[in-house]
């Protein structure tokens, strides 16, 4: 039996980036949290260094390093306290948080880090080691997070702090230090220290220039892509609206055709010649097929519109009740072909948009009935999923799907040759509707199928679904 899994693609907002930096609130929030995680790694490294020095006192001396004790543990504690503070602030933020709040949170992190780093640079050896290169990390971060004027401000502030340390050490206000056992910081010549300081600053400015150029190019490219994507979304929406209007306009004529056919059957059927009856039956069959296509087209269009507007209500849904309602919709067609519908499992509650979830399940159950052999059985399973969710399964004993066709079954208007022969009423939109809803609610669908033996669809529904665009 072949298996295919439909994993919804994560979609980003189609709105163009805002601000100089071109970072939306969601990006700023994610980057701020990433900054905090990096800082935890640094705190862990400092803590491990202190522990190693505590239990193996001669370890660092043996490799020529003198740790700046007792200052190092206090630096780690200060970073830990501030990192917790940043994290607690960000926990209250979401994508609705104003950008300026996250902007100042990032500035607060960078400013305190620069102050802490300056202390560490002095303790480790401002001009006797290359620890001053660590300022480049914050310069790079600023180039990513902020517009060029702000990232330049971070670069100049780093240069000012570093230069102050060097000048204060040369003036004798601060005692020169070094982590290197073999180096005497007090013997460092003034000219060498100044060359080291100014060459470092020149290197930072050159690095800032390169990073800003790259960042600006990427931002400009991202903005162009976002604008192009927005235009495509708008074009698709206009096309979708046109299709919906045309489809709605077709409903009335086909309803009139079906009403006249019913009138002919009720009043004049016996008076019609057999060839005429066959023609009318053919018209009736084609009208029914087109009615199904119109219905599915309207349903798919509505779902696409919901994706654009994000207007969907989440409610508590009792899954067994939903399954029972769905079965009622298809039980007449199933009974006509002597197809039994069995339900396994009777518990499960989720929070999801009821209309979309009902449409998804209805299409899967209808598909199972349509492609089952006469006298077959359709089984609908309800089982407990991960984290309080529910796993729904719809299994039939029908014609099955070839392995090569599985990746395409969720495409609009796609039908296998076997499916077209078996069910001439199929519109090819049922599983496309299922796919759209699954993407809209971030649901994963697994398909197990064997030609001639049947197909099983499994859907994992979390306890509370996440609407597209709100995660």
C-alpha cells in the first residue's frame, strides 16, 4: 500500500515590508527571541568556564589563559538577569504588537550588551587580544535589524566605547589587563595600542559598509518580491471573484432546466417517445453533473476568499456529532448503491472553524462513497491525537489510487483515468477543496491507497487549529 502525506506550506504575509529595515513585526519578534537564545549560549559558555576553573584550577593556566576572576561570574549573573527580563517582555508580544515596541526592545538588548562587552574587553585585554572583534557581532546584528543610520550609530557607539577603554588604560585611569599569561599589558607601547584601536575601528567601519550594502540589496529584493507577490494575490482574488460571479450567474439557468425536466416527468412523461425520454435523461444527467461542478466551484471560491480575508470563526466542535451530520448528507446515495457507512470511536472535541471542517469531512466521505464498489463499506474512524487533538480517518474499499497519481490528487480538476471512468459525475474539485482547507487550518493529511483495494485518508486535527496568517 502506497502512502502520500500532504503537509501544508507555511505562507508568509503578502503585505510589503514596512519601515527602512523592511522587517515586519513577526520578523522582529522572531529575531529578538533568537538574540536571546544566542545570549543564553554565551552565558552557558561563561558558566562552564567558571566551573572548569573551579574544579580544575590549573587548566586555563596550562594553556596560557588567565580568566578575569572574580568579575566573570558577576558578568554571567548580570547577563542572566537581563536576558530573563528581555524574555518576559517579549512573552507579552505577538504579531499585533507595534513595531516600535520590539524596535526599542532590541535597542535595549544591544545597548546593555555593548556596555557589558566593553567591560569584558577591558578585563580580557583591550589591545593585547583580539576580543574587540566581538563588537562586530553586534554591528552585524544591527545591520540585519535596523536601517543603515541606526546600524551606523551602533558601529560608532562600539568604536567610542572601545576607544574610551584604550584611552583610559593609556592614561592610567584603568589598569591594563590581559587574559594571556605570557603578555604584560603594562609594557604595551602607546603607539601599538593606538594602532590596534584605530585599525580595529577602521575594520569595523569597513565591515559595516559591506554588511549594509548586502543587507540593503536583500531588503530591496525582498520588497520587490513582496510587491510582486501582492500583485499576484490581488490578480488571483480578482480572477476568483470573476469566476464566482460567473458561476452564480449559471445557477439560475441550470435550476430552470432541472425544474422543466421535473415538470416534463410529472405531467408529460408518458406522452413522450422513448428516444425523446433518453435525450431528456441525458440532459438531466449532464445538468446534475454541472450543478455539482458549480457547487464545488463556489465552495472553493469561498474558501479562497476566506484565505484572503482571514475572517473565520473558531468554535468548539464535537467530532462525533460532526461525523453524524456528514453521514446524513450522503446516506441516501450510499443506500442507493447498498454501501454501508460505519463509525469507529465516539469521543473527540476540537476548536476549529465549523464550516470549513464540515466541508473537509463532507468531501472526504462523499469521495469514499462515490469511489466505492456497490455493496462496499466506508469506515470513519475517530481516535485521540497528540496534545488533546483528534485523528479522523475515512477508509473505503473502492478502486484505489495508483502510486504515481497520489501526489496529484489534490490538484484542481485532476482526475485519474480510472476515477473518470468509475464516476462520471466527479468535478475534480473535491480534494482540491480539502487541500485548501487543510492549508488554511494547518492540517496534515496522510493518504494510504492500493489500486483495487481502497483508499484511507487520515487527518490530524489539533485541539485548537491555527488559522492561516495568525501563527
